[in-house]
């Protein structure tokens, strides 16, 4: 009978909607940060008193709790999306490959083989265009109006 009463009491005393307090270290660090920020704001004339409000302290504690290693481990255990850290060298290599792929463009089919044409950001020099026009005229192609280079 007594054991049953004790179980009922423990069930009643558990707070359901109240969040758990963080570790003591997080609270101490958060409180000191809030006090420091309040004192700085008072010196700069942004606040009337140099004391931190309860809300500021609570916010700093929350921020500190999220920064600690324990919080990071807890997030991983919850099963949220986990991304493995990517090596910066690999990421740079991937970006370089993408850049190179954008520069080359596959054009048409030449006897079953795709030709790749490199695209440069600068237009070709006038001499190169003039040489291409001359070669086209020599082989018998007619060059459309507006494509001539003076």
C-alpha cells in the first residue's frame, strides 16, 4: 500500500512540459556570458543597468547547451540527418571537375563519336575568326551576313 502511494506521488511530481536544465557548466558559462554582455551594453550606453535579465541568461544558457559536445552527440543519437564531414581536398576536386565539365560541351555526333568543344569566357581573337572565315570561303561554304570580320 505504501509502495503504491509512493509510485503515485512520483508520477504526479514529474513535470511533463518543463524542459530539463542543462549541465552545470553550461549554466555557469551561459550566465557569465549574459552578465558580460549586459555590462558591455551598459558601458556602451545601450542598456540602463549593467545586470542581465533572466531572459538574457536563459538565452545564453540555451546557446551554450547547443554548442557543447553532449548536445551534438544527443542530436546524432536522435537520428537526424547526419552528414559525414567531407574532406576539403575532395570538395575542391569535385568543384574543379564540375567547372571543367561546364567548359566542354558535347556537340553532334561524328561517326559515332561525340566531339567536345571547349567554351571559353572570352571571344576568339579577330585573327582566328578571320582565318576561320577564309578557310570556310576556300572550301566553298557561304558565310552568312553579319558574320564577316573587318
